[in-house]
């Protein structure tokens, strides 16, 4: 018999604990089935109620919306010219909107002051005017003064994570003028590190970047081992606009160094999760058409600078007949690169219509669906360093440090 001090277990069918392992297992299974049955009945009851009243479903979805780390993202408080630093996490779009709002407020204040001065001058010149007109002027002036000042706009959730390249700060335009004037026809030279065996991966990059050429970097003991600076000079003299050096570690792609010719800057990325196109299930074969480019979620000055770098590596006019698109999606300072082929088709009876970010069906495309086929390769990039010129000796504009990830809600890009 159980003693009076025995604590009743809510997960057991008996009012006391038993030493029999088999019985404990049976009791646990029985109680688990009972809890699952209660949850299932509650779920079916809620579904019946929401079918009768759709507002209940909308309220439940708005109440149960998960809060991710991206939604908790924090920004640095800047003032004056502090936003000129690449190491600060500032939202360029928010700064532009704040400056626009401040300009509008200052213009309205100046207009109100000018109106007040004009009213004072008129009242001094026309002292013997009619009392009714004076009363009307005073009432209109009071109305203008009593208007509340526009309040600051609160942070609203972004409905789109697309990158607006027109929001680039002025100091980036003056410091990196060549990055913000993309060439009419990019020409890319791709090579590898010394003693590398990544010849197949280097050839795959030629299909990813248009107008690119892959040249093996010799490792012969009698051959001259050219440095990156010498290769950059060689490529610049022959009309190349970008140099890509694929780094290797344990016979796998480990890094990507991109040099913007002729004199830099030089971006250093690390590569992870490299997957060849032939290893992707249901993959397609790429064609020689110029792809479309999607730059997603680059919001800080450092992110915009990186986005402009990739923009200079793709032709400005894509060939839409190829229906190919290259996506560079930035999330938590990791850049995910994917290449797809898309097709528009009719919606099947069993499929749902396209839903927008607000959860409502997008008008005009109710009967259209888009299909995607990944072409590969796919990999993930992380920016580690930006050199002013070519290689580390030229100095660094920005460099990743271990302490930057101490705050999980603060991101650099």
C-alpha cells in the first residue's frame, strides 16, 4: 500500500509508484495514448469551430506566429557620420526613411515660421482693418499652431526582403567607385590555389558565372608559381574585370577569393556545404543563357557593398529565354547561393493559389503556379575579410572577428 507521503504522479494510472518496470512501461503507454486522444479531440473541435467562423483561424495564426532570431534583430544606434563605418550594423533603408522624415518636418516648420512672420507683418501694416478679418486670421493661425507634429514612424515588419541597391550610402560610392559602375560585359578569370586538385569544381564555376574562363594554376616544380597580384595584373591587361580564386582544404572547396580588377578591393569568403549539380535529386542541366540575378536581404552598408560586388559579376541584361535565375540570399550573415530554372504552368485542382506575405491570395495569378528545377551547384558563403587592394598587405576595410557573434541578434549584413 502507498504511504501518506507518496507524491501522486500525473503521468501514471496508479496513485503510487511501482517497482515493476514492465508495469511502468504499460502505464506510460496508456497515459500517452490518453493524452494524444485528448489533443486530437481538441484539434478536431477547433477545426469545426474555425470552419464555421474563419476569423477564429486568423486570430489563432496571428497569436501563434513564431518569433525567430531574424525578427529579434537588433541595430546599432548611430548619430552623425557614424554610419560611415562598415563594421556597424545599421539599416540603410531605415536611415534613409528617417532622414526623409526629418527633412519633411524641417520644411514644414520653416513654412509655419514664414506664415507666422507674414501674418505678423500684415497685422502691423493693417492695424485699422476690420475686427472680423483679424479674428479670422487669429483663428487660422491658432489652427496651424495647434496641429500635432508628425510622430516618428515605428519599425514595421518588412513585407519583402529584396535588396534595394539605390540605397547605397554616399561614402561607399566615393570609396569604391568601380564597384558601383558595373561593366557592360563582365569578363571573369577563374583559377585555384597552388597545388590544388579542384579542377572539376573550377569548371563548374564557369557555367555559373557568364563570360568566365578557367585556367589551371600550375604546380610543376620547374614552373613559375605566380602570385595573386601577378595574376591580377595579367588578367587586367587582357580585359578581365574579376578574378576568382577557389581555395581548397582536404580536397574540398573551402574558400572563394574575389578580386575586383584592376586594383581591388578583394573579398575573402569561406565555402561550406558544397553540392555538385549532378548530386541534386531531379536536377537539370544548365544552358549558356545569361541568368537573372536575385540579391536578397542585404540591408547594411557591408551587405550592400557585397551585393554590388556580385552585381558586377553578372551581365546587366539577362536572357529571359533561358528561364534561369541565380539567387544570393543573405540570412544571419550566411549567403546561400542557388541556381534554378523556372516555368509557369496552370494550377492543378489539388493545389492552392499563391499566397502573399499577408496571408491572402494574390490577385491576378489565382490559376498560375511556378515550378522550379535546381541546376546546381549549391553552396554557402560567409564573408571573412575585405582588403583595400589585392591581398592582406594592402590593408583591411573590414575583417570578421570571433567576438562579433557574441550577440546572437546582431548581424553584420
